[in-house]
């Protein structure tokens, strides 16, 4: 049975046809636009492209936002336009296919548990670093959603009092210091303090300050740019701090770092583990969670959404 998984993020919409073994056999992609109707147009366009080429039974949408307990409604999404929107019903009506919604981090955790780095974990935590931070908790292989379907919203834990403003309306949220967006913001802050210290990044910013991205900062860090390396070190610090806080609450066996930023894990994950070990309550007197990069990489949410679509279709 083939289904389509769609990863709806703050920057892009990625869709893939996934088979019963978790393999992605075809993909389509679009940019995330402003406005509910425009975003649903993009989703239907990328899925429609794949449906024309494959026999597909259902669609799973992994969404960067709060998904209601009915798994059909987006309650709130800091980086997307939906507010209490019946997204699954609207998209299903346009596509003529069953559609199920899931929080993108939950979907990624399902993908990693079925096919990747969370296999066999009784208590597993996934932290997805992308435009923001998504979090997911698996208990005995099942997604823990909380009483109203929105747990655990780790990205908006306030780590820095009176810190950077966040799209959720608060300030100092974890994702404002530990995400692709945060990596670019930190680099810009460091450049503003000393623009002569970063030859590679300075050229990027001089050409178009708004075009600096976390990926570009990571690339500059690999090339030895000192400001980029300092920005990556700052991300590692805040990743370790946040993971220690999450581990104090959930006590997971395994923590998987996913999302687009995880593609650069070799730059920061060892330092983040060291910060985590120092910040964890009772460090040295308790088992440490194993911290791993996502085995499925940035495809985990897409694959997990497709798996959930398959399960939902079979049980319907």
C-alpha cells in the first residue's frame, strides 16, 4: 500500500510517496506561502502531482503546529497561518482522498520508531530542529499527546528570561536560540558586534542580509569562519541546556535530534552532549539518555506521516 506523506513546515512543503517498507519512491516540493488558502493550494498541488503518477490510498500531513485531538484540525501554528482550521477535511475534499493530520515532530518520531533511531525505545524523545523546534514523546511506542493533543511543545519552553521575541507571542523560547532560524539570528548578532571578524559570513550578509540562513551559517562554519563557528557553539550550548530540561521531566532512554539542522549534527552534537551532561539534574548518579541524530534525517516527518495515513486508512 502506498500513501503520501507531506511535511508542512514554515519554509517549505515537501511531499513523498512512501511504500510499506518506509522507502520514499517519489517526491514533490513547494514553498510555504502566507495565507490559509494559498498554503492549502500548495499542498494540493504537490500531492496532486504525485497522485497523477502513483496509485495512492491516503495522505498524511505533518504540520508544524498544534493539532487537535481529532487529528483533523490545526488549532494554532506559530509559523503557519492556520487557526482552529479544519485542514484535513478541506484538503480531503479537494484531493478526494482520506487525510490525517499529525504534529510534525510526532510524525517524525513515528517514522524514527518504525524505521530509524528510536526503534526499540520504550521511552523516546524526538527534538526536531528546523525553522523552530518540534518535540515528540513516545511511551511504549505510542505518541503521547497530552489531554488536548498538543504535548509536548518543547520549542516554546522559556529558557532565556526577557530573551528574543518569538512568533508564539512569548520571549526567550528555546527555539529562538536553538534552530535553523536561531543559528542565522545568532550569526547576525555576532556580525553586528564585529563585522570584520567573519569574512565568509560578511560577504553573505553584504550581498543580502535577509538571505542568511542556518544552512549558510553551517556551511561557513565548515569552512572555518570564526563567527559561524561561534554561532554553532552557541546553538550547541542551548541544545544541551534544553535537552537537560526535557530529560529532567521525561527521563527518556533515547533522544533523537531530527529536522533540517540535524544534517549538520557533526558540527554541534558532541558539544551539545557535553552541555547536556553538565546541566542534567543528578548527573553522575543516573543513567544518561543516548542522544542520536535522526536516522531518517529530514525525511522522518514525511515518512511518519505516510505511516500514520496507512494506519488510519486501514482502521477506517
